[in-house]
C-alpha cells in the first residue's frame, strides 16, 4: 500500500463522487465526513465544536472597521437561534427540528442534519462589545462586531522606581 492511500481523498484534488452508470455510492458522504474529521483534527477548536448534533459552517471576515461572522443555518427559524457574547467569546447556538411529513412517508435517504448545535469563537481584544449586530435572512446569520477606535492621543506616564 502507498502512503497516498491513507490520506483523505481531497488532498489530491479528487472531490467528485465515483459514479457507475449514474449511480453515486452511498458511502461517498461518509467518506467526505471522515476526510473532514482528519482535515480538521489539528484545529484548536476541534474538540469543543462537537457539542451538538450538527455543525454549521462559519465564514469569518475582517474589514478596517469590523469583524463579520456568517453562519449557514438553513431550515432553522429565527426564534430557535441564540447569539451571545461573554468575555470576548461569541457563542451561537440553535436547534433544528425534524418535522415528520406523515405516517405514509418512507424515507429512503436523509442527508439533512437535525438537532441542536453550539459554536463558539474567541474574538480579538479590539472589539466594541456595545456595538454588535445580528441579522438573519435566507438561512444565513450575519453577526457584525465593530472594532474599537485606538486612542493614540492619550499619553501614559510611567513612574520610575528607586532601588
């Protein structure tokens, strides 16, 4: 066996499922999730992120004046989302309920994730904790956190201690 056989498929650019006469293997999604597990293993937040039943994706951006966090949480109602900030830790949690259609419906495949989730993100020191906004539209939660202005006009005097 070659070392290449032990590494996740996506290291070598093969992101497409294997098809056989139009049929995609049911193990493809499982392989993708295992690949993600190994790719994210050394992420410092790896162990704390698996508190819920599923893990929504984060996009984290920065401009000159603010930080912006976008979270994909399609299928969740606004009332089921909670956003909080405590000691620079931005915490986003929610719950996605599975509503059964009827007793006559049989599922042959279910790829949607249901249950609760919780994600936390440590923000930098220069945030303005009093100026945070969140909006939810089309399954995307956007949290914007303004940066504090640096006050460069303040001069701090430093006392010299005698020995």
